């Protein structure tokens, strides 16, 4: 059976020893090396070509975030599983954006640690339950912020209706008949929504509606 070759990176010797002791009991995982900082981790990855790197974040010389970013760029076949006591949203997003395939707490059980290593080795993602909760909450918070910054969300329901109908090719008079309002009112909605979207030509409005998925070709 081919074992998963793992490099353990943490600046605390006692933590590395504990992780290595736990993983020594797992039959399909082999510890091929240890490193105490990001610089040493990069050197070990270059020399040992591990399948998975268990990467701490807060370390001297080169931190885990920068080391992960470099590993992703220089050694794309090596997967990084972030192993840390930090499970706040910013650390999670930063490490994942840097290239980590998963994020697991140092408080996780050995069985969970092994599951995480196997998952990222296969090319899947893995998040500890506590980390997953923080990740979802952080994503939802970001989604709200993105929505607030999206000018489309500033349109009224009626303006969205007019946008869709204009993009579908209906004339102002036809829209007025569909919505049971006056052509003048339709023109008002049309002018307002175009101003909010900073769009000044009908063709650009149609393109925008297609990009947003409001209409399809």
C-alpha cells in the first residue's frame, strides 16, 4: 500500500512531536520530515517532495501564509492542509486564498486529522466542523457586503421588472401595457435604473442583463 507522505510544519517542538506520534499510528500515512518555520518548510518540500504539508500559520522567518502561497506556485503537486489554533474567519479565508486545500484545528482528534490528510491528498477540500462553521458565517457576511456594493441590489422591484422587459426587447408602450402603468412612468423607471447602473445605452443594458443572468440568449 502506497503511503501518503506528510511534512509537519510547526514552530513548537511539542506540537510537532504530538502530531507525529498520533500519525505514526495511522497505517496509510508516513511522516517524511518536520520543519519549524516557513523557510525550512520550503527547503524540505523541495528536497522531500511530500504529498501533503501540515502547515501552521504563525511562525518566524516565513509564516505559514507566505509559505503556502509559495508552495502552491512552486510545487503544485504538494497539497497544504492548514493546521492551527486559529479558526477565525480572516485566517481561514487568507489561507484558502493562499492555496491551502483544507483547514483543521490543532484540537482535532487524530481520526479527524487523518481524514483531512486523506481528503486533500485526493484533491478534495477539508474543513474541521468548527472551522466550517466560521467559514460559512464569514462567507455569508461577505455575501451581504458584496450585495450592498452591487448596484443591481439598489434597484427597486419595479425597476428590475422594467430592466428585464427592456432587455427582452419590449418597447416602452408594450411594457406600460404589461405592467398596467403609463409610458411616462416606464420612461421614469428606465431612466432611474440606467442611472443607478451607470449604463447609458440600450445595447449595454442588454449586455448587462445577460451577464447578470436576468435574460438568456
